[in-house]
């Protein structure tokens, strides 16, 4: 059985191998799905992340939320 580190490393390699255009298309589709969801529409505030190193994009969600008057929360990462 693979341990968590090996699985994580494999998934990161797969994520990093996605073509830039495919990443953009997939990120937009995922973000549109979130924005169109009833849970998102009903929310007064949302929590998301700032995408980094090939993670699914979140800028469209953040912009839409702010324009809709929602409060937006992003985690703050501190060096340890």
C-alpha cells in the first residue's frame, strides 16, 4: 500500500503535467459550476484559496463573489 506522501507526489506530478490550455478550460468549467450552484448563490460569504502551481483556478469565483457583495475569505500561510 502506498503511503500518503507517495500518493500526494504522484497526484502533484499528474496535476503539473496538465497542458496550460487544458488547465484554463477545466478551471473555468469548474468555477462556472460553483458560481451557478444554489449553495454558492445563497451564501453571504465564501472561503476559497488563491490557486498556486496548477491548482484549479479561483479568480473568477473571487471576483464574482466580491461583485455580488459576498464576503470572501482566503487562508493565510505562515512560514514555520
